[in-house]
């Protein structure tokens, strides 16, 4: 009986230590993902900033409109 209890205790302690190692591994991975997520957030904010978008638009040939066209009355879509 004592041998069985000692064996059970060894099995439980072994299980707990293995679980602890897995927990440390998971916590390390979680911290790495959080760090990568922060880097991606910063890159996203940089890429979506108006200054960056304006630079990209100029690079692709877009120019700022110099004049605006306003229609006082809507034009008909089709002639009768």
C-alpha cells in the first residue's frame, strides 16, 4: 500500500513538473507574440498615416486637385 502511494506521488509530481515546463514555454511564446503584435501595430500606424499615404500617392502619379468643379443643377442622365 505504501509503495503504491509513493508511486502515485511520484507520478503526480512528475506530471506537475511537466505541466510547469509547458506553462513556461507557453508564457514565453505569448510574450513573443505580444511583442510582434506591438511591432505590427506600429508598422500599421506608420503605413496608414496621411503623410505616408500622400507620399505613396505621389509616387504612383496622383496629384492634388487644383480646382473644383461644382454643378449648380444636376445634368440629365439621358436625352428625350
